C-alpha cells in the first residue's frame, strides 16, 4: 500500500502544495494528495491546480492576510516552476 509520502514523491508534489489544494477544496490532505496526483498528470489538471493556488492568493490578499498570501505565492511559484504549462 502506498503512503501519502509515496504518492507525493511519485507526483513530485510538496506538502505545502497539497495543503493549499486541501484548503481550497475543503478536504483532508490525504484526499487532496490523491486528487492532485491524478490532476498533475495532465496539462488541464496542472492548470486547474495552478488556478486553485492563485485563487487562494487572491482570497488571502482580499481579506488582508498578507502572510498567507505570500506563503501561497511562494508555493504556487514553485509548483509552476516544477510543472510548467505548455504554451
């Protein structure tokens, strides 16, 4: 049986990325990891995950939580670097 760590390593996702996805979707980290592992395999899925993270940045900025916005921005930038979208 695969652990959450195995799943994250296979998909090249970080704990922070999964946490942001879980927060956006309102689901536990384990469920977010499973969902993200599938989504990160396609350009459409990578785009969707990127939008989740950008949405969280926007929400944090709107409510004045700059610390959260900065954290989400750093995580999103790393994700986008590791999983570039095709042009």
